[in-house]
C-alpha cells in the first residue's frame, strides 16, 4: 500500500510538487506572520492561496481520472473511494507543510501558535483534496472520456461567480478605505484590487484573442485561438494579485525605509551629533571657538517637554545653518522648513531686543480723583529669567495731591521685562455688590512710572479684560496713564510687546493655547511672531517650533530641565575640531529610540510574505502551464503534419508571450499605482507617534517597476515555456498511435 | 498485388528496413503508383502504420529509402514533404480549433488565403456530410465525426500523395462508402492513395493490394 502510494506520487510528481510548494508557502507564511506577532499579514496570502490550491487540486484530479475510474470499477464507492484517493494529496500536504515550517525556521521566527499553523495547514490540505474530488465527480463514462471539455465547462460555470465577488470586494476596498479598518482587511485589500485587475486583464486577453483569431495571418490566428482558451489565462488574476501585493509591500517597505532615513536626517539635521555638557551660552561659545568660521559645527538646544507640538522646540545657531546643514534635508518633509532657516536667522537679527530693567527700584508718581483718599495697589507684572514677577506698590493718595511711592524690585536681578499692569482701588466688590455706590471707583493718574530704569509709561497700555460690569477706563498717552478701575475694584492692563516679538518657525501642527510664545532657553516667556509654518522642521520633525539660539540665550541663566545641549556637526568635521566638545555619535541616534518604537519591522515581514505571494502567483500560472504544454506538444505535432511552417508557429508563440506579458505587466502596474495611491496609507506598518514625520506612502518607481517586472517576466516566461516544445518532442510521427483528438 | 513500376509520380519504398530496437520492417520494397488506390493490409502490429510513416517522411528508415517523384520523403526533421497528406488513425486534429478551422489550416499552411481556405474547408466538410459541424470545437465531436474531419483535412489540400491509416475504422457503412468514394476520386485525379486497413471490403475495392506481415511484404 505504502509502496503503491509513493510510486503513484512519484509518477505524478510534476503535478504534486507545485501543490506542495504552494502549501509550503502558506505554511511558512503562517509561521512567519504569527511568529512575528502580526498574524494579519497572513490574510492576503490566504486569499492568493485560495486562488492557487483549488487549481492544484483540479489538475491533480484530472491527472488521476484513470485511477479514480479503476477504483470505481473495482467496487470502491463513497468514503472508501475518497479515502483511497486522498492519501496522495495528504502526502503532498505533509511534505509541503514540513518544508514550509523548515523554511520559516531558517528565515527566523518567534513563538508560533501550533493551533494556528495547524489550522491553516489543514484548510490548505482540505482545499486541495476537495478540489481533486470535485474534479473526479461525475459518471464513470465521463471519467474515461479522453476529452475534458465537458468537465472544464462545468467547472467554469461553477467559477463564474468568483469574478463578481472579487470585483465587488475590490470596489468596496477602494471606496470604503479607512485607517480604522481591521488589519487583516487593510493587508488584504491590495490583493483583492490586484485580483480584480487580473480578471480585467484576462478579459482583455480574451478580447484581443478573439480579434487575433480572425486575423488572416496564420501566426496571429493560432495565437488568438490559443489565448482564447479559458485555461490559457487561468492563473493571470492570481499572478497580477500577487504582483500588486508585492509592489504594494515593496512600496510600503521603501516608504518606511525612507521614513527612517528622513527621520534620522531631520531629527539631527547633521550626520554627527555631540551631546554637550554645559549651559547654552557656553555651548554657543564652545562651538564658535572650535569652529570660528562656522564650517562644520552648529550649536543647538533641543527641548522636548512633552508630546504636544507647542512644547517641542529647538534653538539653532541659525547663522551657521546654511553652511553646516545646507540642503541636507532636501527631499524630506522638512525641506521647506529647512529652507526658511536663513529667514529665521535674518528676522531674529533684525528684531530689537526687548527693553529690560537695569536698576533695582520701582518709582511711581500717582494722583487720585474723587472726594476722599482711597487705598490703592499698583502692580507691574514682569518676567525675567527667574520667572514671572510682580512689582507692587501700595498707596493712599489724597485726591489732588500727587504721591510718589517706591519699592525694590523682586526677581529682577538679571533684568525684567514688563508684561502687564494691575490697578486696584478700594475694596473689591463681588457680583452681588458691584452696583452699590461704594463700588464706584475714582480715577488714578500715573504720571511717572520708572521700573529699574525703564519708562513704563512710554509704551501703550490697554484694558486686558473688559468685563460686563462697568469695566473702568484707561487713557494712555506717552508719559501719562489714567486708570479708572472697574466696579470689581481691579483693572488689568496689557501692553504691546509685539515690536520685540521673537520670530519662530512652527510646524502646521502647533496650536498655541493663547498668543504665540517663544521661551528663552531658560524658559522665560517671550512673545513670538510666527515667521512661517511648515509641515516639518529640522530637529523637531512634524511637531514643534524652531527658534534662533543666539537671541534666545540669556547669559548666566540656566536652562529648562528638559533642554539637551547639542553640537550638530557635518560628516567631514575634523576630529581635532570635535575633540574638545565631546564624543561624536551618529545623528540617527537622536531618533533611534522613537523610530524603533514606531517601526516594529512589520513592513519587512510584509515584503517577505509578499514574496511568498509572488511564489504563489508563479505557481498559479505554472500549475495549468504543465497541462497546456502537453496540449501544445500534441498541437505542434499536428501543425507540423499539416505543413504549418515553424516560423509561423514561432510567430504565434511570440505573440502569445507578448500579449500575456503585456496584459500581466500593465494590469500589475496600473493596479499597484491605484493601490499605492489609495490604500497604502491605511496599512498598519508604522506607529508613528506625535511629532514624528508622517509616512509618505506615495508611489516609488522601484516598487511599481518591481510589480510590473515580476508579473511581466513570470507571465512571459511561463507562456514561452508552455509553447516552447522542442522539435524532437513534437515530431508528427508521435501522432501515429497517440490516442487523442 | 504489388507493383514496382517506378514511374514519375509513384511513391517508392526501396529495401526499407526499420529497426528502432526490434525489427519492425524488414527489407520492404514496394511501389505505390499514382492514380491508383492501394490497400495496405495486415494484422495488428504487422507494420502498416510504420510503413506509412516511412513512406510519408515522418520516420527515417534504418536502411533503404522512400522516394516520391525521385526525391526522398524523409527530409531530416520528421516533417512530411508538402506533396504528402495524411489521414491518421488517431485523427491528429487540433483541439483548440473548430472542425472547419482544422480543415482550413491545412490549406492556410499552403498559402491559401483565409477566406478561400474557409470556403474550401466548408465544401470539404460537406463532402463528408458534416458541414453542419463546422463551427463545433473538435473536442465536442464523436469518434466518427472526428474521423470524417480528419478525412476532409487530408483530402482538401489536393496533395499528390494521400496516406490514410484506417480512415474508416469508426464509420458506419454509409459513411465508409462516402469516404471510399472520396479516396477514389483522389486517385482518379492522379493521386497516390494508400489505405492501411483491416477491412477486407476495402481491400476488395482497392486497385492494388499490398499485404504485410511481421514487417515483411507477404
């Protein structure tokens, strides 16, 4: 029994081996997908296998018709008949499964679910067996009939629904694309569109074939008749589907590769980076000392406080940007932003520094309207490297008599900037009492307000928070400020700091909670002016702001806790220049952690499995090709017998190759472009977090060419092999006793 | 009856032996004259088909020669010379073509324009009462229908030599007569017609009879 099984298998090894190869691919893919933690990657291969394995089973059935008929003649029926026929395909499945597991182990894989692998293997085996049995159904007379026409027609009728299902699925995939779709569907959609394109290509081949068949030339006519056979392009949809999957996977892998490269380039802006241990002013000085001409080094301070775009910023020594970074970020998402760095430097240089206090006392001359003295409080709001401050004086002026008050400044040792003012007169009134007469406020006139040498009255003042109650009033003229507080008792005044606003570049993702701000390296708030926005910017990527370093450093002050002083250096920086700064490391290390977290290698595994899909595509055309080749051998002998010249037969063969290769190639290229343009961005291959560059899944020529080339070559070579029958094998003499039509 | 006249237009086998392994033909010398129907008979395995194959240039003889009109029929590549047409026992039709196209292709191979070839093929099929099957794929035809399509294709080209291997084995008496009439007509126009057959009736109707047994002329 065993010997007979092995002998039968060996006699039909040409039919069994492609089936075993298909099962090996599916099994290996299952192991790789599951072991890699992304079982969804298996889904497209399951779809492709569903297009290959039944064909393998059918061919196996056709090859065993005589044997099946003999079994029936010997009285085997029903389960006994099926069991006797099942041993061979099961042996094939065992060999294929073992080969697949072995292949996956060689390629390397993680922990695998034996249940999943076993289930997929069983399904594959069952598909082959069922297809084989289906091919062997029917009356005994039909099994013994040499012609397969009736059976082929019946099978074709059964398969007529498949194109409809595939076309509908492809339309759904294209119209209802969504990044929230299940991973398995996202990976499968490209294959479905590819299958639909392959079916369309098959229809086109048939159309072309019908035209060729009516051509007067014998070569085109023969080619047309051959191409018109339903079995001539059986594997084309699966081949195109697999090529589209491969193209899509390659495009995605290239996109992820580019993303990694771009992220590394953008995040450091230069190939080398040195983590500097020292404050910002020393960093600037150190780089300028080490590289006085600014040829290689650029100081930078990266501050990534949290994931919000507004909290991510970098300070760059913009005067050196063009020479040190130049066009290195061209072609990345930060290309436009990088081009605006010189504008940033120029704008920063052109912006006047905001006046700061130099002294340590505040003096005010105050006059009060009204019938009686009232207690008042005057606060000048300030900001300094030490943080926000409030300079406060209290007074109880007698109406009509100017009063001069003075106090020491607090937290202004490094100089303070004026940010606002508050004037409070009398006791506060709440919402239930503000209408009472005691809540009416007299006007305060400030005729002099010196804040550590700053003339505070020289700048404009406006009410900051008018409210619904009588808001009070403010009349500001140079040298004089008249304030009548609101009924609530306090007026809040704003001043215009825009003349000194710091220019910044911001990514389009930045949303300011209030007015734009540009903290210094020490964290002191400054008003900001957004010079330009860009999709991405150097160092901060797709989320953050870029500021000029030299105008953002207040010497002698510290830096915020999350500040990373960096020296960015060109690749050709001499070691002697870097020597005193620290240890240089690749710029990509700045982003390695986040990049590795975002990219778990799914794109690479996708390509690997898609390559397996391409193998299934090859098998899809090879399995029927073996049978076609046998038919072609007989046909060629007949043509030689009736005197058809070999040149005409060769012309027919060439035409077939051209039509099939073109149909497969063009359909694959078009479908890959369509898939890449519409579905790739939904593929869950990268978990790019906040601030990281977006994954650009636009079409890559290499990937599109790969899809087209694979489909063209496989279709062309298979068609050529099918028709390329050696002269010795197609001698007309072989027709003497051959029992066939 | 055997003949060795060696006139122009005869098909001549001269001391032909064929031994690919076992000896299948042993020093066979025979002439198939033009304008005559020659019946080639013998038991199964006697070498009839092999003899026809050598005569038609499909197989090279191990010794001796087969000539038509003074030229060897074996052309070195296994293809028959254009002067020789076959009706094979196993039909030898192209499955991907319809019955009409199977007949027409023999004409088109000889340079007959497509439309003319199609018309003549139609007429040839009509000659064997199967004009209505012209559009059917040959895969769909019965054995008898296939045999008549093969006869139509063999006769349609008007070759000067027609070698027919059991051309009536699948046919009923009525169609046997139709086929024999057609073969007779070919001989009447000066064609060499050789029919390998087991059928004594055909032998009776033939002008000449060559019997072969165990590879030798009996």
